[in-house]
């Protein structure tokens, strides 16, 4: 919130990277301040060197900088770079992807199917230097929902948080869903407050999805997206998670495109568009508002391709499978 009010860009730094990579990331985008908890203060200073200011947040108070005078907000501009994320792409070297202010605000306020409200309690598991974690933080701020973070990210710790914090919403990757299924079966817990599970980042088998829906007994919503695309590309909404009968085949789908996204499936040899029931290479073009006009480097508006063979269905759903890779960035 402070960065947005001062027309500053918020940069996500992956603390799992080596110090040398973090130094390179900071240099690439011109980081001026690093905000950290006391636990990472020493490492932050190593990365910062003499050119970057390190601010250690006092987590024992609700007003970490109560000794400083408030600063008036600056008038925002639509083309301001508001957030920057790093993606390794196909080379393995972190590359910056800028998001402008207009794109961030439209992305956060575009109607979503997660059913957030002021009574929601969101468990933020994805790291906030990642697109998914950062956007869920913004959802919480936008809808006035409580956000819960856990230091113990073990299967037992996450289940304990779901139960004790009466979590209503969470976003998990399929690998974590598998682990939590096993944890809940081994040590059942009261998660009756839980009502919505969003999942994505990699394909999930239909068999495991069915098992998860039975164990969690909540709504499920699949989300496919990518950093270069400016966020979400497709949703498989809760009402499309049909276990039996008509349209139950949608469980194997990646869902429909979100607002403003275009998707096409083309023949892998000729490049021609294919029709319903045919397979090809799928790609998506994100909304034009995700283009960062202030920098030409790794613009999120670049098209992307899954690099896999994907059939199209007549209802607009794009199937996926464990043999189809997730969207690969084009940079």
C-alpha cells in the first residue's frame, strides 16, 4: 500500500535464490530500498551493499515507523510500474517482468469466482514474491478479508492453520494438495469453516481432483496463469467441477479464458486454426492493459504457447493433461 501511494514499484525478491542472483535482480530494476523482517536483516544487508537502503520491519507493533512523519500520497498514473516479478523463463536466469498500475488494478478488481467477502479468512501459502501470492494479498486488501500467514508450512502446520484459524479460502499447488489429502486422512481435523480451494501452477489428474473434492468437501476452482501473461489466463469455475453426469469431462479441463484474454489452438505443423475436437498447440494473448508502457523489457503482453498438444471443445473449455506442459514464456 505504501509503495502504491508513493508511485513506487514493489519488487518481489525470491529469498531462495543465491545472493549473487539477488544482487543481479536488484541491479536490473534499480532497487533503492529492501524491506525485511529481523530474521533476514543480515542477509538483506549483504545483498544491498552500500547502494541500497535496508528497512527492518518491527513485527511487534502495528505501526513499524511510528517515529516518522506521514507523507502525503502522490497522484497515481496508469502507466506507473507498480509491481515487478522475476521469472526464469527458458534460460534459468531471473528476468524482470513489469506490471503497470492500470494492469494491476484491473487484474485485482476483475470479477473472480473465489467468492471473497469481508468475512473470508485467506490462508496465504504461495510466497508473496510470486504472482499468485501477491495477487491473493491484493484480493484480501480489496475485499477487506483477513489474511493469515504461517511460519510452519509443514502438512500438519497447514492443516492446523486451516482448523484453528477457521480458514475459508486457500490456494494450493497439486503437489501440496496430494500431501494435505494424505495428512487429513492420517490425522482428521475439523476444517468445516473451509469453503473454497483454488489450485493451479501445474496439471492435476482427474482421479486426484475427485479425491481432493471428497476430502476437503469444499468448492474447487482451477486457475491457470503465468507471470508473463500478467496474471490469470483461464479459470475452471466451481460450478464446472462436476463429478458425474453431463459435462463431468470438464474436470479434465483448464477452464475458460478470463476477462480480456484470447486463446487459440493451431495445428502444430501448419499453424492453421483448428476446430472443436481437434488437437494442436494452444497459446494465449493477455489483455492489452497488461502492457507496461514505461519499459520495453519483458513486457507481460507477449503471447505464450503451452508447447503441448491440446484439443478444443465446443463449449469453450480448453482441456489439459499431465502430458501437456504449462504455458512456457516467450521472451
